[in-house]
C-alpha cells in the first residue's frame, strides 16, 4: 500500500503497546481480503464546492479562435476555502466494517459511485438536472461543459483526501506538468452577441451553473446522484452544488451609464445543494462587489478613462490577489485604480472579434455587436463568503 497508508499503519502500530499496557489486551484487526461486495453498495463519499466565479461578457469570438487561458465566459475555481474533501461523517460511518485505513481507502477508490468520474462544470436546468445547455444541440466538452481537477477514485487522490486535516480541502494535484491539475473549470459561450445574451437570459430565469460528478458510461454530461444508488428520478437530485446567477449593468468608475446598456456584470449568486434543495447546512452567501467589475480594453484603443498596462505592484493588495486567481498574470494587465484590464497577448481573436469601434464612454448610446458602436465588455468576479 502506498506511503501515506503505511505511515498511518506505522502510527497505529506505535500506539498499540501503550493501549495494551493500560488495557491488558488489544484485539487484532484483520485486513479485509475482499471488499468488492460492500463497495458496490458504498455511498457517495465526496464534498466539493467553488469559492470564486469570474464572468466575461465577450462575444464575437467563435469557438477555438482565441486563447482559452485568457478568455472565457465563466471561470469557477477553488482558491481559498473551496475544493474537494471526503464528506463529514463518511469515515465514521464505514469504520465499523473497515477498521484499517487501507481498507477505507480501497472502499472509496473501488466503489462504483466514487470512481471513474470527474468533477464537471456546466449550465443545467433547475427543473431537470440532467438537461445541459448546449450551443449545438449536443453538449461539447470544453465548450458546454468542463471536466476538471483529476479523475475521482484514483488511489493517490483518495489517499490525499484521507490525509487532509479536519476542514481542509484539496485544490491541486500533480500531473507531471508545471500547472498541475487545478480545481478550476472554464466554459465558453462567446461565439456571438446573441449566444452570450441567451446564456445570461437562461441563467437569470431557469438555469444554473452546476458543479456535479460525471458518469461518462451513461453520457458525457450525466450527473451522478442518489438515483444511481437507490433508483428513482435522476432529474431532480444530483450530488454537487448549483449557483443561481443574476446580472446587472456594470457600475462605471466615471459616472452615469447609458440607460439601455446591457447587463454585462454579475450581480448576485445564490448557492443550492443539488442533492437536497432544502438542506442549507453547507450553503454560504456570495459577494459580487462593484470593485470587482473591470472594463476590457482593447490595446490601441482610447478608453476615455485611462487604463494603465503596467506590472503588478511589488506588494499585492488583497483585492488584486483575488483578481489574479481568475485573470492570470501572464494573460492580463490589471489596473485596479481605473477598474480595467488589457490583454498581454495578441494571438487569435480578442474580446471584440472583428468589431471596428468600441464605445468606451458608458454614458453614450451603444449597441451590442454593432461594428462601429459596440458596447465595451466587462469582466466581473464574485467570491464565496
């Protein structure tokens, strides 16, 4: 068994003589030779949530024509308090049958409900959790849904989760590359102004941004839930969390905003337990401050309000540290004072596609997607409290 498990066994071994001295005897615990039958009946073991969400209103960016590191529609991740862990009380519920740590790890890593799966981010219907919003009729990976982090059930992941301190969560796993596997997913719905608008409308009325657990053996976007264990309706209950979003006009750093300006900024997020909507025990409020709304300025344009394209300060503020988790330093210049960002890279399509003129004066009339009077786009960020 792996190093972590050997270390736990060693610690247990050291404790046995002390217990034996005080109690005269210590029962011998046999390693279970076959757990397959019980693994088939094992319950869902994981607990996961995001702690930050970024939104970009960019459009006129057809699929695969842009740098997906810099540009996205939604980017959600765990950077502070979010991430993945074993559910509270889960180990206590199985320790009567599985006394040894290595048996507990084996049970989780071999149980069908906890293995051969990925964390998945997608837009889903609030009325049917298995209905995924799709641009083309069939949900496409890395566009309509994103599998991220690392494969669930792998023994090295389960051992990592098993060894976490109380309250801690896993947010990163090594994969042989410098970036590793982040607890972060991105979706892209910027092909056109019409598509971007339909996504905002759908999320504001009947949809949600969902964090679920995939089962590719059923379908690429299937969300596992209680029905996979006990039968029943898979459309109204799933393991994971949902984020109900609303949007608003951005708040200009320079004053008034044109009355018909589109709702290009995140306004509010309400968190939902998809397994049991009435259970609010692990639900937290979210904050979407105006200070986390940024105009997206195209290099070479005159943005009316200046936008500085310079290096980050030597001592980073707490707010800039939050921004940098979603808008990476290799991709964007960030001007916190004027609340704007400028791309560093000039590869592929930018936020405005082939648009000629952007209306940066928010007090003036603009029309989304219009070649000579496009509305300036925004990036906005919300954080879990």
